[in-house]
C-alpha cells in the first residue's frame, strides 16, 4: 500500500463516522460520545508520563486522558488521536501512549501509524464538509486559524494542518525549535522547495520570535530566499509570514504564504 492510499484511509474512516452520525455543526462533535459509539470508553485520570493512553482487549478499548490537561482542544485531540489507533490499527497497537507534544508533531518522518492517527483526529474534529465552507476565499493567517479553532474546539496546530489540506492558496506551515526547522507541511499545490539548511534564516519572523522567546508577528513580508531555495535573501521577491511562538513547547509555527507571483 502506497503512502497516498494510507493517508486517505484515516480520512475516509472519519468521514464515514461523521456521515453515519449525521453531524451537521461543530457543536455536535462530542468526541467522547463518538468514541463510545465506536466501542471505546473514555475516562479522565491523573496520568503520569503520558497525556493519553489506549488499551485494547478483544473488541473493546479504553482511552484514558490526563485530567489536568488545561486546554479542551488538546484534550479532545488526544482522545481523537487514540481513537484513531483503535479504529485504524487493530493488529498493530494493543496498547498506546501519547503526549501532547507528540500529537502536535506533524513530521512525516515519524511512524506512519502516528501520522494516520493525527490525520484521523483532525478530520473527525474538523470534518471536511463543515470546515471547507468556513475557509472559502479566506487568506491564510493565524487570526483565521484562531477563529476556526474556537469554532471546532481544536488546537491551533491541528487547525492549521486542516486548513493547509483544504485551502486553494499556496502556503506552507513550518515548525521550528531552537533556531532549526523541526517539520513542515505544505499545501497540495505548493510548488516551492524549502531551503536545504535546517537553520532558520535571520530574516524570518520565526527567527525574530525565537530571539525574544515569545509573541506573535502577523502578516509580515519577508524575503522569499529566507524560506525557499532558488531565491536570494537580498532579492526583491517576498512572501508573507505569520509566526507565533508556543511557550508550552518552546516552538515557533510559521505560516508562509505565496500570495503574489514570484
């Protein structure tokens, strides 16, 4: 099975569930009830060393989520991630543990099962039929993503990934930490290549936020060469970058948007 086919399976499974349950509004997406409907009970406990845990026995599964997780979006994503393992990996994962930082990692270099569980979680929490009408003709920005995250009660990172999967704009999300690129996720029609260097260039908003250890920069034009190959950092070509620093993970998310021909 090729990577494209594998990546579609979580999406199809999530859409089947949403359709069968006749969910028509974000407020109807009760992930704990959805899990129960799919044969997985959910409980909150004071977990140590993990934010979520899944244990499978026969045809039933138990999902435990750390009760002290502060943000509902993170808690919901952990539950949805573990439900993804329950439904997608019956012969691979009988026991699974996840941390929020792991569930927020969208690198394609990690185990395929983790990518699939994340894709399932994003789709079940932000179904395509409810998500796409809310982003039509909308420019990429963290302001838009914050509003979407509030509507769907999801994390900013997962919301950004779902936006990139369905927008018609040409943009890429880059996660960096300690001045180095950690992972990136482009839109399907993204036609540019990121710089070979893993170090984040000084001319980027990400580098500026990392220097000051916090904050957000919205809609700044930066040299295309500070992010992409085949462009000079001193050239006239520019791209737009929205960047936000996460104090929870000490990471910076950059939404880089090519809105003009370069």
